[in-house]
């Protein structure tokens, strides 16, 4: 049995979360999910199973989705992390993926939603125009207990259209500038 | 409508502005931003954390607990053993058959009765330290023989889960409704089935959690929790914690799903409450997944059925016999309410003249049952639909046609089934025809024949099932001849406030949001009354302290109950506002009408005051109010169950207790791989009638989500105990919830037969999908494997079981094992 938390040593790390740099002193055993939730107050990610199956704790780590419940905080040393709190552009506006989830009712209880939104952002970066089947396969990494997934698939397809149309609108702007 | 009153003719919904429009949910933005705040997210200054020491044994005597080493660990504030907890708090609220003889406690006292039962509680500065210290709590157990098989346990009187009970059968009673023996004697054919519905669970992604905050200065205890708050019943929880009921406040927090699992999960609240009372500091207890699966009191029905259907040679149903053994696990704190629920609709959508229902509730060394979407009625749906399918096959009648022959007809509503419950309205043939068309039944039957000719094992299954909604309290005691209290109230109260600008806030008195769009429902109902946008309606939650009577979600009641409560409160506000407007118009209030968000004098639309103007007057200009009115514009209203009647003394009539009757037809097409036993859903259509729809898109979300759970019940999910009483599926790697790849796309259709007894004709619809899918899937698998003579009699139909059934059928004729 190892020593308990109160007399445990800490290790220093630097990590960038949602664009802001942090220097943290972490107990080596502390899970990344707990570091984000407890030390940084980013409670948007949720812990569903704590063994890496459900995906409720999904974050983007250096741009890729990972499960923060099966990583230690110290493993994020030097990494760039985006959590659900870092997705919307402002307090007034939602990200197009969030808008699509809202419009399609791609959520019910909201517990899996941060993971689903981040997974969708990752998918649409890789494949901006997925079929329903591809969308389904992509989100099969994460469990949802409420929706039966159909409206999440609707949301992914809707989000893809929103992002493509935003990209098209940007292009002529860029050519003018 | 008063209890037992005459049922009026069905009113079609009036011209409505918001009800019936798919509307974006008002709750969603905060959850999309990750700012929804579940109970696990709460932090309070000085907050401690609790972890539970769980039993590794299914059945063992506790000889002693040595917690000294754990208490010495830095950061540990207290360790509470079961014996110490029994000094601090009373047993948990329990509506089981003999609460004094199967005593339900927050921690085990003298012996443990299932793997995972709590024996001690560690309270520490962090959850990490609490879990460290848990390993230093030394419990001395004397293992006893585990009691696992409910059939054997029911016969055994030597090895008991609860010695004081003198038996492992907590409840055994036969209810007879009508002349069952005569109808069976007259029958041309009797179809029999023996069925086994195995143990599952609601399994929301969020676990149970609570933060207890005891204030030593005032003696008040506040519990923030993601369970139902239920002002209606909070006094019982206060009594357990030995706190005066008016110094006890349960404040609801959102839960990441429930599906029943947050219904009355007293253990979590009492754990946090007693820990805070003991330490004088806020204490959080969050179940982890293992806590929830093993010690969350939330397993679901685990039933063995013998059922018989008597019918004529023309396929007309006469009578139904049900004999069910339910493995409740080690306790049964909700009594046998899950069977009361089943008896609300036990004869299904059919004209069946009589029925008999025997239930035996057996106790074993397993985690006890709680609630799961359908609350036991989904199992009875499966049982009767299995019988109907068997009858159809025996008589060589199409599954759709045998149902059509036996449906209760539209003009027969309100219809009393033999148990005494009333179905308020319905048009089942219309739902069936809609579903056949939506599915493309004839086309796909032809396609199926072609696919079969190619050697593919493709089957189509159809069910037509009830969804009862809006329960009455009587279903929790009509089991007993002399219940302690014969409660008849299942109320829901709201308060509605218009501020000085006329902006509206609705105060909800029971609701944790758990995915059921309670806020949106309330906002849309307010919007309908006042002609405002639902997004502008303020929502607040009231705790149990000083709260209005409210029973909260459960039994698909909330939308119906909110509609009644909000309508009532809105009417009071509008009546007052109308009097103020009339005074300003110098008109008779009778001549002042509400039009598009304001008041007008009838026939003179240019004489008009907006609601905001009246609200301003009501708040700020007391001297201008009509004689006798006070300042302000708010009203509370408590809506009681719309239609309850009392059970007869001899229980040959259970009374009306679940009258708002929804209906659905589900049709599934599957392909079975006979080599692997894998089942793939090729096509799935569902038509539902939940009365007047409030938010169709949200209702469809509930239907699809419920159907996904029903498909999982049929194919995947099971809490497996081995013969030594060890739980083998205690994580998400073993309890197989479906991913997006296992759930098909659904085609959804609606019919709207309004309820004659609720506001706007709304019925509940939140549980429906799960109440139909297991039957449709079973029938489709039967049909796919018709060459083997297989009849699915056991769920889940896992690949392993399907391969075994095919093997046992010898690759030819035969049937599934019984």
C-alpha cells in the first residue's frame, strides 16, 4: 500500500488548457479527469465509468480525442488540451457543432454531450462530408444512454453542412482580403 | 376533474400556439457548453468526501470491524461502521411487505446480503484518501451459503436472506378478476408459455450522488442530490435522518440520465446526510460505477413466468393466467409496485374478459431492484405479446390480424380491464394500420420471402402494446389487505410568478432534470397560456423545505401533471389580471377577454392592455387595484391525479390507478446469423399514440432512446450472477450497453388520440419505446428462425443463447429451451 495523498510528493507540469497556460504541481496518481475537474474547475467533462469505456470524459489532447479518466495528470505535461468549455467562440455564440446538436435535439441529459461534441469536431476535421453510416461509426466510440443515437447522427450531418457552408462563405472573403 | 367522475367526450385539442410544435429545448445550451452542473460538480468550502467499504461476499455474518488503522491515516476524518450508523440513523424508507422483518439500512448491520453491500463508511479530506483508507478497514466475515436461485430459494426455509422473515418469499398472493376458470373451461385452445426475463438495469451514465450539509447552528440539514426530491415524501427521509421535516431540505440537481435509477435512491442521500451530521462539514458521496452497479439499489425485474391464454378457435382471446416469480434481490424497498404497474395493463390492448395474477416476490443474495423505464409493466407487455405470437403461429393467423381481431374498439373507451384499471381513450387499429404502412409491411414480407429463398434467415416481428402513464399512489398499497396508510395523493405543485414587467417564472417543486426536458415542457406550457416564447420563461427549482406537494417524474407522469398545475396557476393569475384590466377599462370582467398576450374588451379590439402593463399595475400601484386585491401577480397550484378510484376491499377490483393509456405498434425486421448467433436489425418502424403531443421532436427522442434500451434488453444487457452469488458484469466492459453501431435507425409515426381526463388531452410517453421493443425483437427472431421452430422465451437473446437454441433444435424442428 502506498502512502496516502496528504504526504505524497508532487510533480510540476505545464499544460495549456483552452488556450491558457497553467503550471501545476500534481500528485503523480491524480487522474487527468480529476485535475481538469477539481484543480481547474472544468467540470464539463463527466466521469461515467472511470475505466475508459463510455467516453463521457473525452477531451482533445493535442487535437485528438482521449479519455481523461484513464490518463494521469502528469502525462499531460507539455500538452495542449481543449475541453468542452473551450469550444464555443463566445458567451453569445455556440460552435456550429453545438448549434447542430441543439437544433437536432442531439442530446437529452447532456452527460455524454461534451464527449460527443468533441468527437464530432474531430470527425468533421478529418471528413467534412460524412455519410450517416460514417457518422454512426465515428460516434460509436462514445456511449449515450438517452438518445438511441439517431438524433446525434442527425446533428453530425447537420454540423457538417454548417461547417462546410461557413468554410464556403469564408473563401471569397479571404480572396478579397 | 374529480375522482371517479363521469368521463367527458374526447375534446380535440384547440387551436394551440406552442403545444404540438417541435421546439428547441431550453435546457440545452448549458449542457452543450459543459456548464450544466451535475451533483458531482458541486464544491463547498470545507467539503469532505465519503467512500463505502463494500462486501466481497454475497452472504456472510459480520463478526467484527476494526477501523482503527483507517482512522489513523492522515486526512481521514471519520469511519462509520454499520453498527455505528444504526445508532445515528433509522432504517431507510421502505414500502416492502414487512419492513420490520427485512430491515433496509444504509449500511449492513449484522450480516451482508449481496456482493457490494456497504459495511462501513470512510469520510476523508479527498476521495483519494477515503479510498486509500477503505483498504485499511478490516472486516471479519463468516461466509454463509449464498442464496442465488430464486426458485430454490422460495422452497428453502433453512438458509434465509432475512432470518426474521422465516422464509425467502417476501410476498405471495393470487388476484383473480372475473370468471377465469369458466373462460378457460369454455376455451377451444389454451396457449401456454414459460418465460424468463433476466436482470438488467437502467444504468444511466451519471451515477447517484449527494452532498449533505448539516448546519450545527440551526440544526438544519440540506441535501443536494440528483435523486427525485419529492416534497410529497421527504418527511420519511427526514425521519430516517432524525431531522424535523421542516428543517430538512432536499435540493434537486440534474442527473445524467435516470430511466428510473434516480427514483427514490435513498441510500445515497442518507449516506451524505449522516456523514455531514456526524462531522458538521459538507460531505459529498458520489457513487462510482462499481458502487452504482453493486450497491445502488437499482437492478431491474428478474422474472420467471408461467402464462396461459385461453381463446376460441377463431382466435378470439377470452382469459389470461399469469404466475410470476420475481427475484427481488436482498431487499424490496419499493414493495411489489412493479407488479401493480404490470396489472395496470396486463391484458394489453385486447378485449380479455378475465384474468388471474399470482406474484411471488423472492429474496436472494443479489442487489435489490429499483425502477427501470416501464417499472415492470414492460415485462408484462413482453409476456402477453409472446403468448399472442404463439397463438398466431398455432392458429396460422398473421400476427397483425390476430391483434386486429382482439383490439378494444374506439367506441368502447373509457374501457375498464378486468383488474379494474381504466384505459381513457385509444384507437389501436389506426395505430396498427399506420405502422404497417410506415414499415411497408406487405412489401417487406415479399422481400423477406426473396431473401429467404437466398438462404438468409430474415424475420419480421410486430407487437401492439400499451404504455400506461400517470400513476396513482394506490398502486403502492393495494397489495396489502391492511396497508399502514392508504394514500391516494400523487400531486404536482407549481408556482407561477409574473414580475412587474410581466416576465414569467415557473417554480418547479420536485424536478431534477434528468434528460426528460422538464424545463422545456414547463416553459412550453407557460408559453401556451401566456402567448410568449418558451425561451423567455424563467425556471427555478424549489427544495422540499416549504415546498408544495409534488411527486416528481416517474410513471411518465410529469408532462401531464405540469399541464394541469401550470394551467391552474395560469388561470388564477389571469383571473386577477383580468379584474385589474377590467377596472382600467371601466368594464365588467366578464366582458374582458385574453387575446394574444393581452386583455381586450370583447368586440372592441382597440381597447387593449398588454399583460406587461397589467403586471406593472399589479406590482406598483396598489391604490389602483380593484377593492380587495393585494399587490403582486403570482399563484401556486397543486394538481392532483386526474382520475383515481379506490380498490375494492377484497381486491377483486383494484380501482382506476393508471388511466392515461398510450399505445404503440412496433415492427422490426432482423437477420440472424445462425453460425454466430448475431442479430442484425435491418428495419424498424414505430407508431406511437401518446395523446396530444407537446414537443414532437422531444417525444421522438424519448421513443428512439427507449427503443434502443428495449433492443438492448432483448439482445445485450444482463447483470449476470454466477452460482456462487458473484456479480460477473460489474463494469461497462461486461454490461454491454449498445453503441451507435448496435442501434438501428427508426422510422417514427404518430397518432394523437387525446385523453379525455387531462389538460389538452396529453398522455405520458417517456417510457414507451422500451415497453415495446423486446416483444418486437423476440417475434422477429422467432420468424427469422422459423425453420428451427424457435420461440424466444428468454431475454436477452444473446449470440451464445441463440446458437445454443439452434443446436438444441437439432438444426431442424424443435423449440427454444424452457
